[in-house]
C-alpha cells in the first residue's frame, strides 16, 4: 500500500507544478509521425521521469507511514483508510447510475460548529463524512458520503450556478498533451523555431468573457522552449495560444499572433545553484540551535501546543493550510480562551495588466481554479524551514479517488531573529538604573505553493503576547512576454509595453496579487460584534487650550454587512475591532481582537470588467459576514469560468445583521507588481502581512512575567576557529 501511495505522490508532485518538464530527445519531426505517436512518446517520457523521481525522492527524511492513521479530533482530515472507503462508495454510486466520473475535491465534511465546540478529548468522535465534488456526464455534483453509518452517498446535488470545480491534476496534464495531437500545432511550433523535443507547455485558466465560453469547460495552453535552460518561463513562444475543451480534449482553436517575435535567449536564465559558474558566500552559516528540542508539541498528529497557544492544524487541498480552534491561555486565570474558530486562505486573484490577445484572459484564481493546497510542494529542510522544524504531510485524493501523500507540505518551527518582546531602559536623569528587555520568540506554521511560475509562502505566526501575524511572501519566476525589442532605445515612447523590459526580448508584465483570508473569529465565544473605531480630528474651543486640534476615537458598531465593507484610507484612519459585547474586563472594556492592516494594495480594475466581476471580493480590504458554513470560498464554490454571481460581494450585499452574531471577518492582502530587472531570472522574496492583535482581551500585558535570557541558560556554540 505504501509503495502505491508513494508512486501516486511522486506522480502528482511532478505534475502539480502545472507544466510538462520533459526532454523528448528522440522525438522526430511531425511529418514523419502520426499524432498518436507524438502523444505516446510524450507520455512515455513522462513515465520515465516518474521512475527517476521514484528512485530519488525529494526528501527521504522525516517520512511517516500514513496507512495506520486514525482520526482523533472532529476536524482531523480524512485518512488513507477513509479515502479508500470514499473511493469504493463513489465507485458503487456512479456505477449504479451508469456514469463515468472524476473527483475534483475530496475532503472532510466538518461537523456542525456547535458539535465541534461541545466536543472534548476522550468523547466519541462525531460521525465522519466526506464532502465530494465530482463531474459526470458533463455536470458538476456535490456529494456527501457517510463513512460510518449507511456507508452511502447521502447527498447528491446538481444544478449549481455558473462555473466549474477546481481542476484535477489529470485535467491539467491532459490539457497540455492535447495540442500535440494537432498537426497544425506541431507545424506551428516548428515554424517558430522550436524543436518539439524542447517543448514545455502550461495549462492556463480562461476566466470568463461572455456567452461564447458558456456550456463548455475550456482551458488555454501556451508553450515555451526548454532548450539550454530549466527556466523555460523566460523563453515563451509568444502569441501562440491553443484553446482546448477540457472534457473532450478537443483542440478548439489555435491562434498565433507572434510570428515576428523571437524566442528569447536562454543565456543567464538558469537559477539553479548547480548551473552557476561561481557563487559568493556573503554570510557565514547561521542556525538556531535548540539542545533541549523545540518548545512545542503536536499531539495526535494535528493538535499544536506551544507556550500559551493551542490550535488544530491540517493541510487542505484547496486552502493549503487550515488553522482551527485557536485558543490562548490567560496568564491571570490559566483558562484557555477562544480567539478564532477557523482561519484559512480562501482565494487568490492574480490579474495581469495586458489586454492583448495572448494575455487578456490571464486573471487567475489560484485556489478555486488550481487548488492552492494541491500546488503545495514539499518543503526543503534547512532552507524552507530551520532545524528542529516539524513536518506535516498532506493526504489527498486523485481524480479516481486513490489517496496519495504530499510529504513535508507544512512545517512548524520556533523563530527568533533577535526581536524584542518588550523593553524599557530608564533615563539616567531619574537616578534609577533600570534596563529590562524580553526576547520575542514566535511559532510559525508555514506552507509554500508553487503555482506554475509563482511561489507563495504563507506563514501563520503566533506570539506569546496573543498576536497572530499572517504573512504572505511572493517569489518564484515572472510570467514574461516575448518582444522584438532588445533595448529601450528601440521603443517608441508612445508604445505601451504593458510592463518592463527585463532582458533582451523579455518583458515582465505588470500584474496584481490579492490573497483573501477567511477568519471565523470567536473572541471568548461565538457571538461577536464588529466595531470601526474611527480617528477624527476635533477642534478646541477658543481659549480652551494652546492646542487647536487633537484626535478623538469614535466607535461605531456595525449593524449589518454593508456597515462593515471597508476600504482602507490613509487619511481617514480607523481601527477594526472584533469584540464580545457580553464579556468585559475588570474596568469595563469589552474584550476583543483587532485586525491590523500592513502594507497592502487596492484593486483598481473597473468593477464591470469581467475579471473583476469574478474577483469582486477584492473590492474591499475588509468584509464581515454572518457565519454560514456554505460561505467559505470568496470566489465561489465553483470558481472556474464562473460569472461572479456567487462571490463574497454577492453574499455581503444581502446586508444581513451582524451585531452580536457569529461573524466571519475577511481580509484581503494585496500587491501591485511592476516588474524590474532585479526580478530576472528569479525573484527575491517580497512579503507583506496583517495582524490579529488583542485589544482589551487581557487585563494587562500578558507577557509581563516572562523571564529574560541569561547567558548560562543558552547553548554555548563555538566557531570552527575557536573549537
């Protein structure tokens, strides 16, 4: 069983990067081969690559066996045993309907929130169910599979709004094969100066731009040259786009509007360490050593306990990582207090700012279209995560229901970068010699997803003072556009490049990134209120004070959803509190947490632009909705090719009551990216974050009594020179 799982894992690890990285060294030119021979050779080369990968696993350390896993918490993900049971039940269900099918999503159908909140360790688990999204006979189905009772499909719904489920990995890979069955495509590639032996192709979601795209699941395929570099992204066959029917694999249309644009050179594009002719050692090696081991524990595979925090952690095929039941210990009472019931990455929206034929449709929704968790790659020890990190695997289902393991998908580690938890030194003029400082050590939960060219690093960072910081890092490789220009002096000032000339014949296209987070806050209980605390300028009365003006905090409790649709404004500053109006501190303040924005970007597209209709959840930076278990994905359950009628904005515009209710806060972190030469051939990481910070939640500073560091308590590591 483990061997089969490992093989499946390698298969999907290889393909989930959304590309075909292969070298067809013996593939003859198209005239001497049939379409079937071309595709067969293509698939054979992929199989040989799988064999190589199987012999050399990405990371043979820390490997766990999952075949014996059993759930121990109501929110634990489906195990291999349960996924195998789902597979058999679904097979039986569709066999009875005489239908072929593909599974686009298989995950735990979480118990009702009230059931989870009432559960205590040692209690029997609530009934285990699987939530399944499948396609059969051209229709999308939403199913519930009972894993303990009837062992049957207990819900089977169709007829949802527009759109299609998240693509399967099989969808993506077969889409890149499809053009090779077309003699016209093969001929065009050769005419553009690319040998089919050097071809690499990407499946690109189409968005939605009108009725001509309805009632057909479509994808666009664009290709690159692998010759002389692993970084084929920098060698686009510009203007060549193939429209493919995802269900039939039929080539619907081939467009080539780049015949006069050369393939950029491979020179200086390879970013791999082994490909560099030299390297510079700017720093001495650095590592945080923990001779006594880390301070956190992970119980029953998913329950994380660290310092004064406790939370449930699991990988997810769509969201990547889900944090649930986050609680912090009160230093005064010792009680574990609720902060957040559930937090996750709900959707990513990445529109490119080029309206031309080969680019206008590049408006990705990376979670809803591709599966953010499905694109998560194994983390690399010592470089993605430090020593003493704990690694957690994801266990997912293939399109036929077969379970596979995504190893080292998530890591958990303690971080210390010399930061300060709190400090004060008294001025000598007081006559008191006081220097009090406390170090800041944090706990980080990390995943990294490689969605084709781009890499996203998502950190959930927990601090002992009760703060949670959610940080997103962007790295990887730009999606670039080929151009006939090699230097800016060749370009007419009136011409719009839609980006920056990065290297000879290479343009980095301007684009945005928006990452929307779902935050089901339960501050000391489920019924909370959202308060906008606005800082307003006030004026003194004549003769009242030497001061003319000052700032006053004005609190406004949001009654309905539209009161909580927030656009951030630098010159109209506010704080955004989630409070429990029924719980007060000893001096009478309602306990709460506040959303603290960091550097972010606002979406500037026209609201009526088709991509923005689908990405309307980025029209505000903050939204608040009443809890509804069916409203979790900001771009809709079926994001692929949807029309935008099932998004966070649509839900919020219902203007439901949210005062003293079980509420969900949504926060969108944004980046505008105007590429620059430093982004070539691979981008240094750029990051931004936001915080969930206690506000009158504790009676006083919760880390007042933590001790400072003392020399005799720290490990004594000697350098090689002094050893």
